[in-house]
């Protein structure tokens, strides 16, 4: 069982079945669903929405894909609502309903009265305060339920246990914020209802300014030398220090950078890798190579910067090592090799890359090689048809990989991609697949121009998709 199945408990259906295509968010699945009796499609949509098989890192707009199909086929939302009522019964189980609630929010935005009424009800019994906050924010924005702020406020303020859960939720959100705080949706909720600001005061939190470590700016490190950057780097100034060292590093800094790799300061090690990657000398390569070979238990952030450094170096230094590492079992080695091949692979490497796509574990995207292999193959414009790319496009569990495969097919065999896959990509849930399909589709294909016009006219489509569709039609004259 792969990691995705172990985490979600969901087995994807056969890739060419309607359920399998819908689970993957393929445009072909959307089109086949429209031609299938509705009573057969509805249970499949419920299965997809209540058993979301996507990996945690795949934040693609699948809920829009499903919401659109629900409305197109006239599906009753009863099974989705019953699912949430049955499963959102404790703090431990709230994640089971996360994706279903996201889809219901999307349907509410698209005007579903059934979804709107249920979301109002959910505010009274739900356990996921993050979802509830966004639901209230969304519904207030839609002016659908004008007293929705009051419903949530009364629930939180009237029960000590609920107030404690609210505080825990907000503190957790505040704690994990990495970038300058946007404070939403709480900031808008407090602006729209004075009671929410009072709740924040009661639990000792500032709703418009979550606590955060002060982060340095480029100006703070602009006057520092490479030696000073290395000696002063810490979490708060790492990113501007990285930009600064890449501009300032020179051959005379090499010894200092190499010495820094043995530092106890993880941020100094990370910064040294940035400098060594920029230098790209034989000594720098040998040092980074040795670190990666011994890095199985190294700090993950430092190891990540070592991967970045080695793939930044010239292929004349790194390519032979990448070829040796690529098929090894040690994940630091094949991960580093994949990054190098993504940027430096030559025609000599195409058989190696194709063979990788025939490996079941790689095809299932169970390690870091698949996206790099797809992007490496995309470098060979006009190479010709590569059947392994079609297999990834049709079978990939993660829609991001389907987008990568679409881009690789469009580069290596553009005429074939246009003839076989571009049209269906106009309905694909993945942004990259949609975008390349939009650029490559033959507008004489029946339904292509109509689909682009539908996207442009749909107020619920994201602005990016509407703009891409509009540009394609305007370019075509």
C-alpha cells in the first residue's frame, strides 16, 4: 500500500473507468460524466467528495471541478450533508469532512440554496473552527445570511468549552504562520461584528496582529560581507541573507564556505550551500557531493539546500554523478540526481528517464523522482511521441503530475498532444493541464470555441482561467 492510500484509506479506481477519471479530476472524466445517465454519475461524485484521495500537498481546485459537475447534473446534496452530520462529531474526526465542506462552500458561492442552508446549520454543530470562520466570512460576503456572524458568535461566547476550543484553534493558526500575517478570516469577522473582537480580547489575542518573529529585510543585510552574513545568519534573516550571498560570493570566499559546512548553526550551513551552489567549482561540487552521500540523517532543511546547490552547478560537473545516483535506493541520492537531471539531462538520458516512468513506484509518485523526470523530458522539444508520458497523464494520482505530463507531451510531440489530449484539458481540474490545453487545442475541434466562451462568461471561474481562455480566442482572431 502506498503512502497516499495508507493516509486516506482510499484506493483509486482504474484510471480509464469513469470513477477513476473523476477521482483524478481529468477533463475526460467530466465530459464522459455529462454523457452518462445522471443516476449513475451521482454516487461516483459522492464517492470522490467524501473520500478525497488527494495527497496532502496537492492543493488543486478540485472542489470547483466537482461543484460544477454537481450543478450540471442536478445532483441533490442530501448524501453530502448526511456525510458531514455523521462524521463531524468530534475534534478527532473533523478532518474527514474537510473536503466535503470545501465543496459545499464552493456550491454556496455558485448559488446553491441547499448548500447555503446547510452551512448555516453547520455553524451550530461543527467542530472545525477554521472551516466555520471561512463559512461565515463567505456567507457574509455573499450577503446570503446577514446574521451569520451572530450565530457563530453566540455559539462560541455562550459555552466555556467552545470558547476554549476557539482559542486553541486560533492560537494554532497564529503559531504556524510563516509569512507576514494576513489575519483572515478573523480580521474581517471582527470588523463585521464587534462581538468577535471581544472574544479575542477575552482569550488574550490580538485579532489583527498575530504574534510573529520579526523578519529581516534585504536592507538589513545589504552592507554585510560574506563573512558577516555567515556569522550572523539566523532564522529571521535567512532569506535576505541567501539573496545577498548569491550576489556577493566570489572565489576568495570558498574556503570560508567550506568550513561553514561543519558549523553547529544549521542556518549557517544552509547559507554556505547557497554560496557554494553559486560558485559551482570542482571543490564546491566535491564538498556538496560528499555531504549528500552522508546525509541520510542530516537536518532536512540543510539537506534541502544541498540539493538546491548541486542542481545549480554546471552539468559538466554533476551529470555523471546524477546518472550513477538516479537508480540508487538511498533517497537523498536519487532525489539529488532527479534535480540535476531536471536541469541538465541530455538526449543520452532519455532512455533512462523513460525507463523510470515504467517503474511502478515512480509512476505512482511515491518518491520525488516523477515530477523531475517529467520536467526533464519537457526539455526535448520535438523529440517525438513518448508513450510513457501518456501513461502518466492518464494514470497519475496527483493532478499536478498530469499537468507536468501535459507540458512534456506538448513539448515533445505537440501535434499528437493537440490531437489526443488538448481538448479534454479544457475541463481538467489542474491549472497547468488546462493552460497548456488552452494554448494547444485546435479551435476547429467541435465544441472547443464554445468551451472557451463558456469559461470566459462564467462568473464563478477563477480570473486566471478566464484570462487564458480570452487570450486564446483573441490570439486566434
